[in-house]
C-alpha cells in the first residue's frame, strides 16, 4: 500500500521506496531512518503526510508519500 493511503494512528512497516523518488530524495529519506522493514507510525495525512520513524518526525508531500510502499 502507498503510505499516503494509511489513516493517522496506524503503524506500518516500510516495504520500499518507489522508483519515482529521485536518487537525492531517496538518499535523504534513508538518512532520516526510512529503511526497509522499519516500523512507521502515521501521525497525520492533511495537509501533509507526517510520520514518526523511531524518534524522528517527518513531514512528506503527498506526491512523495504516494511512492513510499508499506505493509500493515
């Protein structure tokens, strides 16, 4: 499932980053702790997707969150 479609309050695991995310942005997301199989908690979806990855809170544009794949 794309991260953009997960309701706030749910915890998911990162399955992968889509090829639509460019190399620089992929590197930045990885540096912030977005690694495969890492648990993520969705805090909000509007106006941006906000997630908690370990102790790091990240705000993502929906255009990026649509290409981050997760599993429940």
